[in-house]
């Protein structure tokens, strides 16, 4: 790579990383993540001791031993209390005075049909209501079904489903994997669109201001296009690297505090499943780079053929549709990664970055398919670069009416 291309890369990179929008966007991501972690902690700490103290009045004499550990697991400090009238009045005054959060009254109706009363200082959240009700009702069912046994516990928790996949290479996934695959695919869609459009706007800005005529007097068109694509791509990788580093530091500090403050919010096992690993990050980076080089070349060609933002908005619609189609199918591809349609769509070069990534995350793509998709993207990048370079070479110096499709095809043949 010659010094001219490096000069363009340096200019494009520094111009963007020094802009206020880059700083705002880079800082906004970690701040949003901090807010998502801090909000539950702050809400949990507000009146912590009072709201998490539950007194259980068990008139049945058999429910408290089962209810107490379940409520403790949900994050409550649980106390037992006799059920005489004087004690109920004392507990009611304690709730009104704010010294305890609430107390439960369990009686024969609780054993018969799961009905019980909760007197609380404040209305519990829907999540806490479900946790308390589940603890009491499961214990009542346990007692009626004959005691605390592993078989009864398995039935009360909803049972388990074992799926034996008979086809070779087919992978299963759970809810956490689905979320990781979908969010990653959607982030790929947004980042590819954002950074590829940035290339188009950079080309259009220099063309409309006529600066490009001066620049091309000292370099070739393909050098300018390559420098712009690599420079904007480096900005994207820098921003992702800063986000990943910030997210790692935030989770290392904030996740333990969140789990301690809100044990009902998410279990450590679920959090470990949701957080992406090194393999996930490597796949994301590879498919981002492949998709970026494909779409940035297309958007550079679009920018070279237009003379205004209005023209560019119309001209980019076919390219935008190439990004929209895989997003429309991504849910189906995640749910059925081994289906014929999913495999076929993931090998369409313009859909590969999003759909093959989604299939790989849920375990529906073999190592051979992933390698084949990388090779396919490499050939597609070369093809797009050849076509886009020819369009860019002619279009960047053209002015006036936007060229028609036959004229653009003639540029490709004759450039």
C-alpha cells in the first residue's frame, strides 16, 4: 500500500475520531450500559432493609419450612411469627410505620386453593408478586403431593424436555443463545449500514464541493476510494474496541453488585450464558469486516453517481434492501438454522455477514460452512471492488443529471 493511500486513510480516520459525534456515540454506549446496571441497583437499595423484610404468619403449621428458603432465594429476609390477634395488630402497625416491608398470612385456604394475603407497605412490583406467589403455591402443592422429593420438585418447576437431534451437524440452542444471535445480527445490520453510509457521504461531500477535482490531480481514483473505505472502517473498529473494553470493565465491576442487589433479576448462570465470549467477538469482527468491505464499496459507487443528498437517498434504496432482507429472515434462520432456506440464504453473498453469523452463534453452521462463507465474502469483496472502482473512476468527476442504469453499465464496461 503506497503512501498516498495511507495519507487518505489517516485523514479519514483522524477527521472522524476527532469529531464531536464520534465522541458522543462512543461515550453514550458505555453510559447506557452503566444506566442499565445502576438503575436496578438504585431501585433495590431504596428502602432496602424495609422492603426486603417479610414476616410469615403460618396458621397451617406446615408451609413455613418450604416457603422460607424459597423467599430467601428470591432475596428476602424472612421471619416467622405466631398468628394471634395481638401479633397481627403489631405487624400491621410495623408495616404502616415502615419498620418491615410486608407480612404474609398463610391458612387452610392457602393449602386448599393457593389463596393467601399479603399486607405490604408499598405495592410490590409484578416480578416480586410472581416470586412470592410462586414460593407459596409451590410449597402448598409440595405438601399436598406428599412432601419435598426430587420428583415433586421436578414436576413443580415445569419438567424438562430432552431433545435428541438425529440429523448430523444440527445444533440446538436456548433462549440466551437466541438473544445473543439476534442482538448480534441486528448490531451487524446497524453498524454495516451506519459505516457504509459514512463512506457514501464522504464521497458525496467531496464531489459536491468540487474538492475531489483537486485531490485527483495528485492520486488515482481507486487510491482515493480505497483510502476512504479503509479509513472509515478503522473508525468503526476503533469504536467497537472501545465499547468492548468499556463493557468488560463495567460488567466486571457492576455485574456482581447487580446480582447481589437484585437476585431476582437474573441468575449468575443466565448472565454467564448471555455474555459473549472470545469466539463470539471474533465471529462478529470477521463478519463485520467482510460485510463492511462489500457494502462500503457499493455505497462509494452510489455516492460517486449522485450530485446531492436527495439523489443519494433515492439511489441507495436498492443497496439498503440488500441489508433489510436478511434482517427480515434472521428470526426464522435462528430458529431453524439447518433448514434448506436458512442455508441457502446464508450463502447469498450480500446476506452472508448477518445470516451466517446468526447460524454460527446458535450452532447451526459447521466450521466448513463458516470457512466457505469467508471465502465467498472474499471473492464478493473483489468483485464489488472491481465494479465499484470502475463506477467511481468515471462518476466521481461527472456532474449534472444523475446517470441512468444503462449509462452506469457502460461505465463498468468502458472504464
